[in-house]
C-alpha cells in the first residue's frame, strides 16, 4: 500500500559545513595533517607523496565516483601535468605557483579535448580509448628524449622558492605545506562542486543518463565539464609531484599509476570526497611500512585489503569512519553526515 | 479552435524490414487528452521515442508550436516544452524523491550549470520540488531514497518530474504500468489533477484508465494509425475489437 499522502513542510536542505559536530569532522584530516608536520620530521617527503596521491585520487573520484566515467587513463592527466610543470620550470621559469597554474590549465585543456573526443562512447569502448590515450602519451614521452628525457626521466629542474621566500628544502617542509595548501584549495572546490546543482546533475547522469536526457540535460557537455575539472585536478597533482621531487619519470604516465589511483579510490570509498583521503594515505603508508619488511609484502597487504573492502565494505574504508562517527553522534546526540 | 501545439505529419521509421511507424499523422491542441492504444508491438513507445528525439525518423515532420523539431537534440525539445514519462522507471534511485524533482527544476531554471554560489537557487529548487510532491499527494516521501519507495509512488514521482519541467505537451508512456489494480485509482487521480491547459498523449494498456482519461483515442497497429475518434466510437469499432480480441470465424 502507498503511504498516506501527507503534506509536510520542506525539510532542511543538505548540510554543508554547518553544525559543530560536522565541523569537527571536517577539521579532523587537516588537523592531523598539521600535527603530522610538527611530529613526523623524517617523514615529510612521504607525507607530501600521500597528499599528492590524495589530490590525484580525489580527481578520479570526481570522474569515476560522481560522474560514473570509468577510466583507465587517469595517469595520462597526472603524468601530463607533471611533465608540463617540469618542462615549464626548465625552459620558462622555476616559480612553482606559475608552473602549477600552467600545468593545471594545460591538463584541463587536454582533458577537455580528449573528453570531447571520447565521452560520446561508454563502457568498454570508452575504457579502451582512455587506455589508448595513456599509451600514446607514454610513448611520446618515451620517444621525445629532447623534451622529456625519455626513459631517463626529466632532469635538471630547478624550482624557485615558494612566493620568493620559502626554499624547497631537503627535508620537505616547504613541499609538504605547499602541497597541503593546494590540496585544501582543491578540496574546497570539489566539495562545492559535488554539492552544487551541477554536481547533482552529474550524479544523476551516473545513475541514469536516460533520465537526465529526459529532463533536458546536455549529458555529453556536462560529462565533458566534469572530466575537464577532474583533469585540472589530476594535472595539479602531477605538477605538485614534479615540484616536490624535482624529477618526472615515465612511471607517472604508466598504466600501473592508473591502477594505483583506482585502488586508492576503491579502498577509501567512491563518491565521498574524504574517501580519497583515507584510501591514498593508507595505501602510501602501508606500502612504505611493509616495503621495509619485505619489498613485495606491500602488494600482498594492499591486495588483501582491497579484497576485504570489496567483499565486506561496500562503501570503502570511509564507511568505518561513518560508523564511528554515527556511534559518537548517538552519544553526543547531534550527529550528521558530511 | 486553437492551433495544434504539436503536429506530426507523415512520420515513418523502419528498423530494417520492420516498419515501426508508417506515415503517422497526429495533432495535439492545448488541453487535449488523447489516448494512444494498440496491441503489444504496435509501435506506441517507438512513436514517443520519435517525438522526443531518442529515435530519429526516416521521414516526416514534427512541429512543436509551429517549429520543426525533428532535427534537434532531445534535451532541446524538452526545453521547448515537450516532456515525457517512461514506461519503465528511469528514476535516480540513489537520490531522494525531492532531489529527483529538484534536478529537473534546476535544469528548467538554468541553474544546473552552477558550481559555486548556488545555495539560494538550490533552496528554491528544493522548495518547489517539495511543493510539487505535495500537489501529487506524496509530500511525506521527500527525503526518502527512491529505491525505497513503493512502485506506485515511483510512478507518481515520474509524473511529478515531468511536470517540474512545466511542459506544454506531456507524453505519458504507460504511467500505470506495474501498479497493482488496487492502487490504479491513485494514478488516475493524479492524471486528473494535471493542469487543464497542457496537451497530453497517454499511452496505456490499462483500458479502464485510458477510457476514463482520454477525450479522443488513436489506435495504432503495426506502426500505422488504424482509426481515431471519441472513446465511445473506438469502444464500438469492430476493427478495434478485432485487433484486440481477434476476428470471429464466420
């Protein structure tokens, strides 16, 4: 039987950053990142790598998690951004912010153009096209030694001090805070986007393109738009990699890199911005810790984690955080989901 | 007599050797309530797909408010005032009922591209969506994820979404499909409450629903119009009876 029709006043809309309890959870990852900065002196380079992977994973979440664009070629955008930032620093200027902006804009342009070409297709065809673009870029970077250094990698980069003041030091203090600041900016943008009418429509396309066409949505253009934004974010992550390590290798453009970022996203949880934080951080630190014990153990551990998550935690590891938060919220009596 | 808001002239479509639409003519004027009936495979849903642009016609013309629309993309037809419901639900099952309508309102209002500074506009969309749910008599389901709704309420939601687009022509593709007969009156009541000025084409297998709702009925057989007229004439037409019940052996 149908429910009794009952007219009620509109309920409150989605909460953004409002509410003390919610704000606490929003602050948590950033506070932890700052605490890490002050307490993990010898691990800042590793922390920087984790931040870069978080940003890269978040970019995949926009495309795959929210828009349902299943791609194997996300490393193409990451690597392209990294090479852009690196080559720009060698041939134009070593200013990191200018280099990052250039890498971001050029990668967005690459995402826009490739998106226009391939987002007409779906399923396996689309998957193969993303793979083809990745392979083409990889081979180009491998062949154009004069520009990219080929399989020796891009060397000779020189990055100026950040804002003309903060040198990129050996211990990675500047790189860490620089990457964290860029991640924060992208996080705010991504959070706004996924909760916006645009984000809702993109999520609608993931659920039912047929429905969205029936309400007048230009499905293809909207997918191109979110793919372009996702590309810009991935390019930014690549740019940060180039600046923080002052080296870009062909591995940035490899299928393996695409695989790693997908594993991070699935581990953390798709369609949840914070899923990228959890998946990428756990992956990077588990890899680092277990690789010291045995060079191949980390693959075994990550593989086991992935199987466990896929089988038992549909929403990824972030669903454990949800449960913890809901439990705490019940105790406090005023919880809400971010 | 007002001019037709939707005119179809000589609309034809073949899938290989199979003719699914054969030179169909149809006029809908504002306020019309037309039922489109026919046996399974008659081409009713294909006809709706041709009108909405999901399927491209081989020949013929579709005029909406006097303008040809057969060459324009489906989403542009929607913006010009042509909305539809689907025979099989295509709702956003992971979203709330209210969000399902709100995204349609955002699309209609031009807010759907907004990524920043959208709270006020999205609030307006949600408020209007809630008001539409109330109009359909299902205000209480606003927060419920669609996958948890009973099928009958999903069908009502389909109609509410189409209405959120403020269409001038509404194509209802079997709105009662899958709804238990005990709840069919809810769909019928909802159809009765639709604004009088909208032109509606109803495709339905439930003859009770069609004959209560439609002021005129078109019978489609093998992609061609067999006959059309007042429901009483159609009910008495021996050709229509033969199509549905078969011919007697005499």
